[in-house]
C-alpha cells in the first residue's frame, strides 16, 4: 500500500483524475482517496515513484508518505 499526500486536490473531479492517472498505468490498481485528509492510498504493483510521477503529470503536487 503506497500512501501519498496530495495537498492540492480539492474535489471529486481531482479524485477521479488522480484515480484515472494511476489506472492508466496499472488497470488493476485500487485508489482510495480521502479528500478531507488530502491522502491517497494506492494498492498497485507499480513503484511509489511511478505513482507519484503519474499524479504529478496529472497536474498535482503529490508527496509519498509511505511505500512498501
Ligand atoms: Cu478538484
């Protein structure tokens, strides 16, 4: 489980964009977005860095908080 803080996501559209960006790289990935806490939990075979970079390319400023 990779955990990221994405301080500039604000709404459901942001959550959908982030989920889509991760699933574009790993269709099996599951994303759990907590807008209130600005946290995203991702279950995926991708590396934390690839997940972080994908979210950044989608226009956000993610920081990896925990990774396996
Ligand atoms: Cu939004």
